[in-house]
């Protein structure tokens, strides 16, 4: 029996595991007991990761467009043809007519090679990754690591359902907050002692999760209205608790907040001032508070204002408040610092530029815009207008119908490399499995195309520095009250937004859900004249879906939740938040009716 150490390919926890092979066949995984973070534990995604190798949807041979469809082609011939096409488009329309969009589950080495391909070969500034869709690299006065959980006396979770998006991180938080009577404790597969006093836990979310069940304070918000809540909290800390900052920009922020009324900040949020005063009191009394935030914070109406408030909180308590950003993808941390163009177009902007004709060719690496972006129909129309789409991917995806060339992409188990987890820790792994079909490493494929286009691939082992958190007085809150129902699109474990191509190719995870559903408050279901389990029609400005209604009494009335994994992105607006360049997945105005 052979066991090879590797890193889980799913979320940014970066849990350690061993792929188990016997008689040349991969049959499962074992958890790494020595891994600094996962320490012998895995979630369902990690335990079933080996099944990705068996998916019938694996791309096993290069494909090239022929007679209106995709047909097998030799590697060398296919890469040469794709390279010639890219070269022709660059010469005819200029380097900025080409864009590259990559998965944030590429290894560090693949991302660095792709950056060199964009910069040194194609000479295009348009090279971005899916990390842009919810991971914002920022350097806080006290940027935290997961090891800081043990020393925190207060943990605040904002904009993330840890138990679904980062289960091992969520488990660590719950463990740190367990009542003293339950410490130390022994779990089924791991014995460990939690030192010190239990931390207090505060959670802000639109749905009551398992994490919220363990919280001392749970603030239930209307989806997409988190910016107003955080700005109100900032106002509470400044005005009620007289917290100050020595930063010269603070004075302007203080003046802007002073002019904003509580009604203006908290209307449509689902919260009242005493809720924020209670949270403010807990923060002020804490000695070592830790704030953990996730991407949901930046997928609402006022994402830029939410970021302004978040950075303001960190700067108001620079020596006290530690801040940790969660990471939904295996290499969000690395890709956000490698494939994050300063002057080029972002992921969302490139798709818009396809539609307008400014971008003529698109290279997709492990990414499917039709699965990820809002306004799915508009994204499809944009891809259809491209002169050339070249795709590298593990599995068959919807976007491939618009591709001229599709090349196999190795799974992380099939290559050596490294991922950077949410701590920024670079974790190297070996090739665990040799595929039973020919598959060139991405770096080798890029070199082959480079030899046709001209130039030398020159990957550099370096990361861009993240921007420092700064005061921002641009608190432009949307004043319009939501009409009808307010929809949130999110993760339904064991699937993960942006990870569908992986989780939907693990058969044990796929069978967990048979299709889409919408969660509604029981009184809203009754008012619609239907029952839980019946189908309803959910419509937005961009499309409609018929899904099963589920009752959730913990939702705020007239709000709704849908998993994004079953085509829910069809309901999201096609236009992104242009300041942060993130999609809007929360606070979507929808109509829900009986079918």
C-alpha cells in the first residue's frame, strides 16, 4: 500500500491528507495527523477528493473545433494551432485584445507560469483569477493567522458561514468557544486539549448556521445590507466609546459618519441600534479580539462601503484587533497575489469586453464563467462573440461549447506543486498519481505555445504585495428599499461557490442534492399558497428558475436563500460592483410565485 502526502484541492484551509493506492489503484485518503492545521481531520470534500480521479467527465485528450464540434487532436498539433491563432489576433488587434482568466485552484507554479505567458509572450495586462470574485488581498495592522484563534478572548465572524465554506476553520472556532465544562474534550478521531478560557463568539449573518448556534451574540441581517451594519458599528465605537485614531484621514471619516443618521445606516438591515451597542461593548471589553471575515461581505449592493467599514474597524483598533480573511479556494491567497492585474482588466471586465468587442480572444484555465458569473445568458452571449476561446480544464464544462481548443488540465493529485492556504502558508506536495492518459503539465503547454508566438517563458517565484488597509470616507450606501423578496445566493455544503467543477465530479458529494431549492420563512410559504416541498418560480431582472421551496424559520421574512450551484447565478445581475470588481450575489430583488 502506497500513501503520498498532498493538500486538499478544495477550500483555503489547506488540510493535509495522504492519497492511498493499492495494486496501482487509488482507493481513498487518510488524514494527516501531523498537519499543523487539520491535525487528523477532514471534511466531506477532503474525504471524497480521490473520486475526482474517476469522473467520467474528465478531459483526457486535446480537442479542436471541427465541423461545428470538438474532435480529438494531437497535443503538438493542437497547441501549435492555438498558438498561431493567438499570435494572429495579437498582431491584428494588439496585445490588449487578449484576456486570460484562471481558476484560483491552480498551483503557485502554474499561476506564475501563466503570469509570464501573459506578460512575456502575449504582452497583455489582462490576466486575472477567480480569486478576484470574493478574495480581496489586504494588509491589516494586525493580520491574523489561524494560530491566533487559540489566544483570542473574542471571535467575531462576518460575511462567512464557516461550517459550510471552511469547515475545519469553523470547527477550530467552535472548539475555542466551547463552554469550560466541555474542555478538554475528545472527539471520535482526535484527542486534544484546548488551553485557556473559552473565547466569546459573535456572528453576523443572514441565516442561522451551526456557527451561530454556538454564538453568544447572533446578529441576523438582511442579505446584502452588511455595509450599513458595519458603518453603524464603526459609528458606535467612535461616538459612544470615544475611540480615536491618530491617522490624519480619520478626521474626515469621523465627520462623514457624524452626518449619517442611525436610520440611514440601519434601515433595511434587520437590526436596531441596541444590537450594535451590545457588540460594541463586547469588542471594547475584549483584550484579544479576532475578526474573521469572508467573501459574502463583498457580494452585496454596497461592497465598497463594507470594505471601507471593515478597514476602518481594523484601523480604529490597530494594536488590539486581529483580522483574518477566509479563503474559499485552495489557492486564493497565492493567485490573488500572482494573477491580480494592476493596469489590466479584471475577470468580470474581460467578459464585458468580450461582449463589446474590445477583447477578441480569451484563454480559460480551469474556470467556467457560465457557472460562476451572474447574468449567465449575457456571459454566454459574450463567449459566443469571441474570435477565439482556448480552454485548459479538468472536466467538461458549459463554456467549452464556445471553445476552439480544449486541453486537459491535471488535478492537483496528478502533479507536484504548492498551494498557499488562508494563513499564507505555502504548502508543497508531490505527484500522488500518474494519470493513465497523456496530459502535459500546464507549464509545458504554455512553453509550446510560446515557441509558436515568440518569446521565452520566464516564471518568477514571487508574489505581489497586498494593498494596506486605509481609511476611506466613500460611504455611498444604497438608499432604495428592496422591493419584493430579497435573495441571497450562497453555498450549500458540501458544494462550494466556484468549486462546483470539483465537487460535482465527486459522486458521493453529487448525490447529496438532487437539484435547486429556495429557502423561505414558513409564513411566506403559506402566503404564497404553497407548501414546503412544492415548486415555486423565482424571477429576477436577469432570468427565472423553478425550484423546490424549503421552510427555514430562522430567515427574516421576505428574504430567501438559494444555493448557487444549480444554475442560481442566472438570477444574479450581470453588472458587477465596479469599484471592487466583485459579483452581486446578495440582496437581489426577486419575485417568488406559485407555479
